[in-house]
C-alpha cells in the first residue's frame, strides 16, 4: 500500500459519513484513482498551489469566533491552502466537494479533514443540510457554499438554528433570491466589486481551456474560428476581450440590448440569435442561465463545438441534446452527438470547461478567499437580520488595500 493510499484509507475511516456509504466510497475512488501518487515530496501537484498571504493577514486582523463550518467547495488543488487555513481557525464540521470538480491530488492532501464527495449534485444538498443540522448540537453553525445548492432547504437550516450562509457565486445568489423572504442572513460576494476582479481570470481560463481542446482534440486553432459567445456579463466581457486579442472572430448574443451595445463598442459582432448560432464554429455559453436548448440543434451548423463556462450544466440542455441525438460517443473530454444531418461536439459533458484546468488561477484567488472568510467571520461575530447581506464597503476597501500592498510591489 502506497503512502497516498494509506492516507486515503485512514481518512475514509474517519469521515463519519456512515449514513451515506456511497459518499465514503466515492472519496476513496477519487483519491486512489491513478495509483494515488503524491510525488517524491509526498505532496504532489496540490502541494505546489500558491499560498494565501492576504488571507493570513486578514485572519490575523479579524479573528473569528468559534463556530462549526460546513464548507461546500470545488476540491481543486488551488482550494487546498484555503481549506487548510479555515481548518486552523475554526471547526470544519464537513467539507463537501462538488462532485464534478474533484482533483485526487487535492483530496489526498486533505485526508485529515472531514471531506465528503457526494455521488451526484442531487445528493450534495442533502449531505450539506444533514451535516449542518446535526452540527447545531455542537455550537454555532455557518454554511459556506458555492452554487446555491442549499437554497431550497434554507428554511430547514433556519429551523435547525444555523446562523447563516455565505455564498460565492451568482448562480447561488440567484437561487437564494428565489427563496425570499429569507429566514436567515445570506452573505453573498457574487456581486461584490472585489469578486468582479476575478472575472478577467475566469474569462482567460475559459478561453485557454477551449483553445487547448481545439488544438489537442480537433487539431484547430481557436484564433482561426468563428466564435459566438452567449452572455455578455462580467465573464463574457473578459472572455470576448481575450478572444479578440488572440485573433478570433467573435460574435456576441445577450438578451439585454444594453449589453449588446457594449459588445459593439468593444469590437464584437452582434445580431439575431439564430443567425449567430448558425454561423458559429464554436459556441461558448457564459450567461449563467439556459442559453441553448435541444430545439436549437436545428440552428447549429454541422461540426459546431459547444463549450460552457458556467457552473453545473446550466448553459446547455444536455439531457435534451442527448435525447435529440441518434447516436453519441464520448472520448476523453469530447462528446460527439449525431443528430440528423449534422454532428455536434459537446466539451466536458456541458460542465464548465475551465474546471479541466483548475478553474481560476492567480493572485485574485487570495482576494476572493479573503472576502469569503470575512463574510463568515461577520456571521460568527455579529448578529444579522435575515435577508441577503454583503460585506460592508469599508471592509471591502480595507481588504483591497491589503491585497494591493501585498501583490502590487511584486
């Protein structure tokens, strides 16, 4: 038994997910896949993830009161330093990994933590809610999540005495807004000016992942393709700018006419949705909503490549697309769908393509993680009224100053 496998076996034995054995088995499978090699230093790739000096300083300046944290996270290598930092200052009651974004190297490094990998997104919310409700017998409980998975059960969380929720994403913020009036405070960073700085890196990451797959799976260059981007919010704007700088011919569709006008000012082509879909060789969805339905197959040209930059499978109606196909074949990251007289290619099963490359890289993660921590500390240290809440502007400004001072001289 390798050192990696030994660590994994020990962690699985202490997960206390005995009510959900499938979760335990899923973690073991993830960690041992590929032999569980951790490298000569015993850390593997995840051990080289950048540290978080800004978060360390923020924790020093704004210490958190004791609490139980149920953390929902994309278990990527870049998340390891964040999970470890949280574990050092609060009780991690459960770390629940989003099933489609788990790296075995990250899971292996966190085997000392109570990590659960649900078998599906449907199971994820119940794992989190169960853990949070049980943890209320141990102290104050906060749920920090990424995607709004617990939004339909927010009243159950409130009845159990959970202090509140911290949400990272716009998908999650929208999910909680649909539950108004909220029975407990939900801090969101999704529309924070600090979080918006991450959009540039997300756009670059999506472009990189699509370009890599086009090169290695289709032997083509993204810069030589006609690309239609569906959605022109913060991430869509960053994505289009990056594609244009690298020579791609980019068209944009967004249902908001003001955003379409903004795209024109930045040099993108716009037009009717059907026309733009029909003329695209590559279609990238970053709207945060359902951007392409099964009926839209009739609008797509033969050979169109579909890539999503949004969480879950929200951009494309993947079940509907598969139902319309006469035959499907999946090889590596590409699903080929034969539908009538055309073939459509779906990247990463319609899940966010940038998660194939750790989602987001760079120093901006230190800023985002620090804001998430500060929101969690606010919930733990001060009473808040139910409803959607945001970090105070003065704290956002102080955080931005710390981050700029740390990285601006490097």
